[in-house]
C-alpha cells in the first residue's frame, strides 16, 4: 500500500501511525497538495491528502474511511492483531466521541490557518475567523474533559485511536497556530502529546516534511 | 437517540436515511448551525452538524464516525439486520472508495457555497474558488466512473451506503450550486439520484428544512 500526503497533515499522520500499530507495511510518498499538484493528480485525481492506494489500485480518501479499511484489513489478516478501536459498542461510542472532537480540532485548525495565513489580507473574513476560532477552542476543551474519562489517556501505556487522533491534532495546532495555544489550559492533552511524540510510531512518522522511512523487508 | 442538524446538509441526511435502513429509531431536531447557535450549543457545544446524541448521553460528531457507531450498534442489536457496508474486505474498499469521493463532493460543494454565497464579495478569493471547483468536478467524474463498476448503482434495488452517500451528495450540489451542474454529464449519478429520492427513506428525510417526522411507536 502507498500513503500519499505530507506528515505535517494530522490526517495523513494519524494514518501513518495507525498503519504501524496495525502492523500493515506501507510506502509513503510525501507529496504536497499545493506544491506537487500534477504529481499528486496522477496518483489521486482529486488531490486530497491523505490518499491511500490499496494493493489492488483502489484509491481511498478521508482518514476516517481509510482507517475503517485498515482496521477491517488488520482484523481479517490476523486475528491476533491488536486493533485501535474497541469492539464493545459502549466503549466504541466513547472512543468515537473523542476522535470526533479531535477531528473537529484538526478541521478548524486547518480552516483558521487557511483563512489567516494563506489568503491575502483583503480577502480574510473576520466573522468567519471568530466563528471557527470559538469552535476550535470548544473542541479542545471538550476533548480535554473527555480524555479525563478515558483511562488510557491519563495513564497511557500503548497507542489506541483516541490517543493517536488527540495527539496528532494537538501537535498540528501547536505547530501551525502557536499564537492560540498559550491561551488554553489543557494539561492532560499536553502530557499525552509529550508521551505520544516519544513513541517510535510517532517518531518514524514525525511531524513535518520528511517522508516516513523506507523500512527493511519484514519490518513495519 | 437524537439526531441534531438540518436535512439540507448531506452529512445529516445520510445519517437520517441510514438510521431508517438500519432500523434504528431516532428523534430529529432540525437546528441550524447558523440560526440556532445557542440552542445547538446546549446539545452539542462545538455546534457541528450532524451531532448524534446517543441514549447514554454521548455526543458523536462527523457523519463517518456516527455511521461507524450505528453499523456497530445495528450489528450487535440483531444479527439479522442488513448492514449498509459490505464486510468482505475487497468489496468494502470499493464501497469506501465511492463514499470517499461522494464525501469530497459534499465538502467541496459546502466550501464553494460558503465562498460564493455566504462571504461578502470583497472577501472572496478567486484562486481558492477555482481550486475547489476543479476538485468538485473531478470528484463527481471519478464517482460517476466508480458507480459504473458498482453493480447496485446501475441496477439499484435496495439502499446501501454507496448509494445513500452518492445520492445525498448529488442532491445537495444540485440544490445549492445549480449553476455548476448542467456543465457535467453524469447519467448514472442522475438516474441513481432519481431512484433514491423516490424511496420512502429518502422521502421521510427529505432535502430541506422540514424535520424528519415523529414516527409512531414500533415503526422506524
């Protein structure tokens, strides 16, 4: 399988980290949706990151849909595989609640960045910026509260999809919108992020422009 | 369960239609993320549609994550339930490929609508509008091609998640961006949409501002 997109995207990064945890080997092509449009288009015509090219050539889009496929694949490949989402329905709804908040935090961070940093000043729209900034802050406050009730977040020992999603969201916002972060008191999320970023799966898919390393055969 | 959000959103609508197909009863609160912010916030603080309020009070966000929960719930509730996604991994990847394209079409339609119709003219950004318009057109052309290889789309007999997602996307674009639609030749998608909109599940969750009807006890 081939994962296309840059690891400064939290959506790409959560897939790259999840694939390691699910023991699914992949190649990574670190193409930018802005700078590498023509090359990206050849692999995934709508130029959307992440794109996952499956072994049969099927192109999957949207990190949640990609992760659905990867969990299904991992569960069928090997019954011993540790999955990243609980199968128990009550626990799964708690996990999906946290992941939903983390994904809104990513989406609103991207929207603020696009509005603030990529648009010419004259075409920025203040009412929109205020609306999405409030949504971002609320999403992180709700996520902090929810993580306080997710035992693996306060005493993390191994990665699951809640921890991966929360940690990639937080790192992205810290890197792209550092002006906003000091206003928020989010100790659980900050500690979780520090723990997650020290894990080998996070380090190999490090935030930024570097591609995920080519791994020797047999290793992930 | 309670579904919050307006049925003019394709993301809300696909959940409302899927819940009927999965035989999961729900109440619907047709709140607008623009006009009903205060009331929305009380139910779902980040003001994001759709929000699904589970019976234990958990709030789920993002239609793909909500549908993950609903499929898990339906499969555990009753083994006889027809699910909306194939469990076979190869078929599932084909389905997720189509759904990914339909969701990009929704996302780009929303972005174009926001840019074009909700922003003051002076803060519209032409380069962005051109970029997302091209992505929208590509997503629909790729979806049309993919539907030609999804047997249930060319001879539909019952709803699945590919058909639901493609049909709600297309209706939304036709309603909100009618200027763009005549430029595209998408016969499979147009016929599929016509068939889907005639189904009772689509009619009960009709496009627009009307809420999903309160159903008598025992019915969906």
